[in-house]
C-alpha cells in the first residue's frame, strides 16, 4: 500500500518514513502544503498522513482543497496541535482521524490499519477472486481456504491486479503502486514478483500480455 506523508519537520519525517517502510508501506514524503496537493493529484495513495503546521500552504488548506475537489483518500492528521478546537476543525474539515504528537508508534500503526480497513469508497476491505481471498488492511491472503504466504511486495502486486481484474496493468503502473519515491527498483523486479505469484497461485492465474503488462485471467 502506498502512503503520502506531508510533514515539514525533517527529524519527524525521517522517523515516520523509516517506521512505515519497515512495515512494508511504500511512502512518498513531501515537506510543504503545495507539494502535498501536487502529489495528491496523482490519486495513487491509499492513505495520507497530514501535518497541520506546514510552509507555503497550511495543512487545513490542503485538506479543504483536496476534499473540495472530490478527493476521497483517507486522511490522518498527525500534529502537535492538541486543542479540542483544532481536533473539531480537522475532523469537520474532512479528516478521517486525528493523532496528536508525540505519539506511540504502535498507536500510529493501529490507526493507519483502521483507516485502511475502511479504504476508499470504491475499494473493498476483503476481495474474493477465483478462490483467492485477500484482506487488504490485515495483509493476509488465502487460496481455496488455505493460508497463502505473500511477502509485502507480492501482496502489493497482486492487489494492484485485483483492483482492475481482467484489465492489463503495465509494469510501470505496478512499480508506481509498490515503490515510494527514491526507492531503488530492479529492472526485472516486477517480473520476479509475478514469477513467485504464479508458483503460488498456478501458472494460469496471471497472464503476461507481451509488451503491454499483466492481467488476471478470467477463468
């Protein structure tokens, strides 16, 4: 899953980025409100972590503008502003949750998991397809009722294919879904993940459309 972190404090940002990537989230980190809105136009994120005290454009402005333009990605405000009025303003302004700094890492991760279980309106929390069941928030999967071990990257690739079953997804689109900015991408990394998935799901489960990308087979 891909998260957008909008945080101007370098120490806090580096720490959060490290924690989230250790939990196998792909993370893009921007340091001001304008860059945050620009990144949100890509509409590739599963969750946004938003600070309020940002340069160029304050966090509440980012939140209101994003929601005003129909943005539906869950947003978790993470801020040092602990006044009740700030909480009310944030939640009324369109945030899905509000966490005050300093916080325990376990609580941050629990709130992220809770928001991801809700997901975007067009996404299901649990998806079933040809005997495959995937719980998107819990990161667990099974095939015909048997537990399926999927490392984070393989899970992310399969999830991207499940978002549009039957439609071709290019290699570059898959890379965008599972890697954050600045992460090194091997030239054949996606091919390797697909190879491993085919061994676990059966060779006919994922089709290779030569020169275009991959898609899930219909039967």
